């Protein structure tokens, strides 16, 4: 319970600093602290599970007498507290756009809730049968679930830190959507990454038809509208370029002009 309390404090700390505005040094703000907090909590979940596995192994080798009455009372009190906290965090996870950080805190509390349920069941079985081996068996079953959750949480956090393409976005679909905009010939060198949960950025090269630089302002607005409405991409860095054929009295050649906006 103390380790989970510490995890909640880490998540709260990250949420507090993530709400601060950007600075000259931190131009994206402090959003990534939420991802670091989620990674930290995912790793702690894994370490706690490994420790419980070890303790369960010790109980398998050397079963201990357990006071089922005290075990039941403590588990019921813990269950009430954990269900209340998990319910609050579940609501916050929706409010914060399924934030990895809040989800990590929610998984800590969900792990505690499952543990309390397991302990209550175990206490009942031990009370009626004196099968003390039930205690480590339930612990192992709960830990397997927590390990699966923590693995997914850590991998999602690592993907964000490595600036991988968000799993919710298909780059080929983005390119096809951009190419359907009148005036655009092609889109390439597209990079899409996550700043924090639900906050996406994109950079890319857009090949346009022969036009004035001022006309790309219209294209820029249309690109951002489509990316925002269809793919929830809120920040873009676009480089415009075109392949223009220039004819003169002496020869005809192809010149590549690139306009940066």
C-alpha cells in the first residue's frame, strides 16, 4: 500500500508540472513528465510483482500459519478504500484523455483492489479448509495479471519516448488524405509522434503544383484542418516544394524550387 501511495504521489506531481506553460528552454512544456511518471509506475508495478512472486515461492516452500479472521478484516477495509480510489481514478482517466500517467496510477489501485478481493477469497478458503497454500497461489494469479498490465504500460511509455508513430494513426492514410487536397501533388517524409497522451505532432514535405508562395497559406490551413479533425494532430511543421518546368529561348530544363513555410 505504501508503494502504491508513492506511485499516486508521483502521478500527481507529474500532472501538476504538466499543466505549467512552456518556457524558452522547454518549448513543448512539461508534458513528457506524465510519460516519465507512467514509465516509472509501470516499472514499479513490475518490481512489486517480482517481489511478490519471490515471497509466494517462499510460502510454497515453507507454508506459514495464517490468521484468516484478521486477514479477512484487513482485506475488507482495504477493498473499500481501493474501490473508492480506483473509481475516482477511472473517472480522471477519461477526463485526461486516457492519460498514460493517470492510467498507470489507476493500474496501481486496480492491482490493490484485485489483491484485496483475492485475500478475501483466500481468507474464506483458509478459514474452512486450513489450506494455507491458497495464499501464495492467489498471489501468483494476481501478479500474472499485473505483469501483463505493467508490460503494456511500459511499452506504450517507451514508444512515446522513442517518438514512435501513434498506434491510433496510419501514416499511409494521412498521406492519402493530404494528396486529395486540391493543389497538392504528393506528401512524403512524414513523421508523426506523441508529445503526451492524446497530443500528436507531425512534420513532413508537401509537393505542390506551380503556385505563388502566398497561395500555400490556403493549403496550410486546409492541411491543418484535415489533420486536426480526422487524426487529432494539433501541431505541424510543413515544408512546401514544387517541381516547376522553366522554358527559355536557349534550352528547356527542370528546376526544383523549394519553399519553406
